C-alpha cells in the first residue's frame, strides 16, 4: 500500500481528485468505482472543478457505485443514487447510460446483485475503485465478519453503521437496516484501489487496517491482499499510524521509487 498523509481534508480531497483525474486522462473509457458518504464530497467537488477548468472528460467513463440502501427509490432524498447526482454526475459530462448505482427499490435484490456483477464484467472490470472506510472498518457495506470472497449481495448493516449514518436521516429508526453492496471479492478485483479517510474518528480503524492483521473483523484490512492500493489520509486520520516517518519518506522520495512501484 502507498500511504499518502496530507495536512487536512482539503489537501486529502485535492490529492485524491488528482489521482482519479490522472487515471481518466490515461484511459478515457475508464471504469471507475465510486463511494458515497461525507469523505468524498470535496474530492467530487475538485473533480467538477478539474472538469470545468481543465476540460476533464467523463463522457466515456463508466461508473459503478459501491452500494445503496434497500427500500430507497433512486430519487429518495437519502438514496446514494441522488447523492451521486447531486454531488458529481449532474456537474460533469457523465453519460447517464454508463452510470450504475445499485437499485435500492428493486423487487429482487439477489437477482439484481447478480445482474450488477455481470454489468461490471461486461464493462471489462473496474479500473479504479474509490473507497471510504466506516467507523467499524467496513469498505462499501461489508460489515465485520464479511467474507473476503463475497460478491455483490444484500447485507444487514451493523449497529455502529446505522448509528453513524443516522446523521443523514431525521431519526435513527429511519436508517434502512439492509443494503445492496459490492462484496470484498468484487472490490479486490479492481485493478487499482484508492481509499480516502479523514478525521480523528477514523484514526483507530485506519491504523488497524493499514498496520494491523488481515481480519474479516476490519474488512478494509482485506486491501492488504491487493497489489495496487493508494491510501490518502489527512493528519488526524493518520494520527495513530506508527510508521508515519517511513510513509512520508516514500511520498517525498517517490521519484526514487516510482519505477519500482510502477506508478
Ligand atoms: C459508501 C460506502 C461506505 C462509506 C463509509 C464512510 O458508499 O461505501 O463504506 O465509504 O461508511 O462513510 P463516511 O465517508 O460518511 O464517513
């Protein structure tokens, strides 16, 4: 894993947007996996800025979102689909035919999940998957104990996730108990992965998934099994890492190691 520690949320967002933009410039028909939540909001704002000011072209990019709450229609105010349109898609030249977000109000979530997996395959697989991390260490909605071989499926949300996400709803009882989520196996098949995290409340899980053992109890630790992961953190989220000096040395001397990392 390449660990990039930035001073604050603003720099985390700018750095991660630049990483995404670089991949789109390299491959115009990039297949991009996307996350929702608070963490990527400014990354998406930066991407919009790069689109408007530098002409970053999304017209051939295909996107697959990680997850959606079961029971919410695509235009529900708390749906991840609406989140994506409000925060990114409507501000760029996204082609709606190439935008995939799991359908929360599908009649048959299991069948839908299989269809979603097939669409990812048909698109040629995900080139770059953007991830956040939950307070319980989840990636997408792969809650503690999720199999590392899991595919897109229905997952019951963990108590902590329901409480964490209650801030987006009027009351905690309104938070859906289930979601459709890409599996860890699905995520690990992405060619490159970019995980972003900010804030002191993510410090413990970031230390656990980066420097702790690989364990289904912190599902983000599955990323240790992937060969191309970049983690962009702000200082508060990185505050419990023990090898900060090493990560910063690598970041600052990247030109020396770039060839070895193949980046
Ligand atoms: C959202 C998702 C989740 C979030 C995680 C962090 O699509 O997959 O795993 O990335 O819950 O959420 P925030 O960014 O709100 O702290």
